[in-house]
């Protein structure tokens, strides 16, 4: 008789046939491990063996007798414990089944799918921060105060991100639903992003822009907090470096796509265009940014079967779990806290460089928007290509030589690029300075994220990864706030007298260079904080 076989099962294995755990698969059953197909899997259903958190599907029961079943690995998935009718749409799990972190390597295509949502997320924020928000702030506030306006609007949105992402990430750790722990939040957050991008594009006053960005930060982080739990949930420890490398690649591809979409509107602008003309010109590029995220969300949720169950809730309420995300117990994770500080300080730099590149082109080199456009694309391409070239090799090097050594190297590269941008008298040298900046970003984004994944407790990854994004979200506004003040002070120092306009400042071209140069202080601080991190991997 044709039989379905499985790897020598231990007492922790489960087998699911047609969504149920059959009696022959229960621990202690002498027939466990072999079963006549016809009586347990009518109609040629597949049999799924759950071993060490890895889903192995044997050959279809309609295959010829005597042929050896051929396993293939899919995403991690816990053995079903209830029928779909018994599983709530969304609920807090009281006592979920624990599954150990997977150990069987995932195929490259699965790692790519797990990373693809990063592309959508970064398309939105790169398009907004590199092109759309700087130009809208410049149209509203003028040349001298555009940096301050950009810093304030960004800070307002980030306050929301700081609260939302860790809180929702922690709630998702304990959530159980028919779609898994993370998917409901990813879907809802993405759909709300589409709505709030439309609101931001429609905003015709500064306060309306602030409100739209705050709402967008809420919805985006509603999805991002749970999403960041996927790698600790589903990826074996040995593949974390590769997964982080692919994440870095997707971040850069998303940034390129977002800047390209926003630039389609930017190229239509004329120098000194009024605020309403700028809003109308950038309306559809702003809305279009969300379409990329929507596409990547659909790919993710359709392809990923979620796995690892969360820790027992032990009677805690939703409110208690949400507030628990901010418990002071996290301060005892000293290496985690110092890594947050290092991330905060380093990531202040890319935000300033990307946001101030337009100011350098238009003010330092006196280019019109038409003239600046090809160079804006060139700088983006240089950073993107160099980041892509660094991402995967940096991940492999960190697996071999240690995460911290590679991160220190990224700090050195960033410092070289910053000095070049701040001091270069020629456009060609300024463009060349983007190469070490891109290499630095590729190495840091990949390896810092892998190090964060290594040192956090795995069972509550949503909470820890959510809080880690507080540093990510705060870094941009922190850098922009410092750079905005320097831009304003240097521009004002060059004015010939009271009542003079910003274009009359003799330091108009030096001001954005000075703002970028101030980022060297942040790089030095990031290196100091990293020295206090213990990079040994945790498996709990």
C-alpha cells in the first residue's frame, strides 16, 4: 500500500492532514511516522510534516506507488490546532503553541519575498524626503527657512512613529488570527498609507501638511512594527546576514523608485514657483508613491505563511500588552540600548545628505531646477549603485569577521564622504563623494540590522524591533533639526543688512555645505556608542 513517510519524528513534531492533526500523528502512537494514504488523506490531499518549525510537504498521494516522496521547504508554519471556524479573525493569544526558531535554510526566493516590503516602504519615504517635502517647504518658507520648516514637519510625524511602531509591534507578538500574527497589521497599515498620501498631496497649508504627515507616520508604522518581526520569526540564524543584505538591497531599490517618481514632478517645476503650483505639480507623484508599497504588500501577504507563535499572554489585556512595550525592563538590555544610540546618531547623516542635496545643487552650484534635475538623478544613482554593491558583501564579511568591525568601516567611509561634500569646490568631486557615502550606507543598513536581530530576545521580536525603529525614525528629524539651524544661521550671517532677502546672503552656497559637515559629530558619537555593544548572538 502507498504510504506517506517523514523524517524520523521526535515527540515535538506535528503532522497536519487537510488542516487537522490526525490521531495517528499524536505523540506515543506506535504507528506515528507512517500512515496509509487512502484512509487519512482522501482525494489526494497533501500531508504536511512540521519538524523543528519547518514545513515539509511530501509528494501528492496520487503519485505512483513505490516512488520516493520529494520534500521541499516552505515558510515556517505552526501545526494548526483549530479549524478555520474556530479561529478568531483577530484576537490576543492566551496560550499559543511555542515553536523553536527554524534551522533549515530558506530558498533565496523566499528570502526575497520576506524583504520585498522594504522596497515599498522606502519608496514612499525617499520620494517624500528627497524631493517632495524639501520643495514644498521651500515654496512655503523661502530659501533661508526651508530647512527649519522641513525639520519641524518631520519631527511632528516622527513623534507619532515613536509611539505607534513599538506598541503595535508588541501587540502583534501576542496576536492570533486566521492570517497569522503580523499580516492584519501590514494590510491595514498599507491601505491607510494610500489614504493619507492622498491627504498629504491635497494639503494646501503648512498645518495641513503636518497633519497629513502625522497620519501617514501612524499608518506606516502600524505596518512596519509587526513586519520587522518576520526575520526573527522565520529566518534561521545562519541566514540572518543574507536576509539583512537583501533588506539593504530592497531599501535602495525602493529609494531609487521613490526618487524617480517624485522627480517626475520636480522636473516640471520652475525656480521660485508659488506654493500652490508646487502642490499641484507634485500631487500625482505623491499619490503614486503608495502604489509601489501596495504592490509589495500584496506580494508579501500572498506568499508568506507565518510561523512562530508568541509567548503566553497569561491573562494580560490588550492595554497591558500595549503599555508593556514601554516597560523599563528593556533598559537592562544594555547592548541593545547602546546599539539604538549608535543607530540614532549614524542614521541622522543620510537624511541630511539626501534632503540637502537639492540645496547644494541649487545654491552652492547655482543650478536651476532644470539644470539640477540630471545631477539629482546622478547623485541618487551613485548612492544607490554603491549601496547595492556594498550590501551583500558587507553581510558576508560580517558573518566571517564580526558585525562591529564592518560597522566601524561604514563609519570611516561616511566620514570621508561627508568631508568631500562639505569641502569640494567642484561638482564632479561632490558627485564622487557620494560613492563612499553609498558604500557606508549599504554596509551599515545591512550589518546593523543583522546585529540588532542577533542580540534581541526572539519571542518578543516585534516589541524590540519596533522600539529599534524609534532610533531610525528619530534620527532623520534630529539630523534635520541640527542641519536646519546651521543652514539658517550661516545664511543669516551672510546677509548684507536688516531686511535683506536670503538670496542676497554671501554665504548662501556655503550654508548647505556647513549643514552637511556638521554630521561628522554624529558619526563620531555613533562609533563611541557602538564600542559598548556586546555582539554575541542570543537564541532565546
